[in-house]
């Protein structure tokens, strides 16, 4: 596959390998992260799906984002 400099992502994998190899450990920082941090994902739902989500949320007394979060949690559980 040929690379197109006008449309391919830049940098390409491997482009900086030689430069990274020159750096020692002091050039990098390690962070544990924040276990209380949150992630926001924007989901676009249109038409009948948007109406369906709003109806389900209202029926359950939840926000639409809570319904989507519950759906994700349920999808991650092993099947019975």
C-alpha cells in the first residue's frame, strides 16, 4: 500500500523511532492517573432512536445518559 502525504495521518508509525531511541528514561514521566477521573463520550442519536431513548429514560425516571450507561454495563456482563 502506498502512502499519500496529503491524506495519511502524520506522523506515520515508526517515523519517530530513531529519535525516541536516543532519549533516556529521564525524558519520560509516569503518572498513576486519577481513579476518580471521568470520561465524557458524546453520542449522536437521531430520529426514532432519539425518541425511543427519551421515552425509555422518562419511563424509568432516569436521564438518557443513565440509560446508555446502564446499557453499557449490561452489555459487559457475561451471559447467563
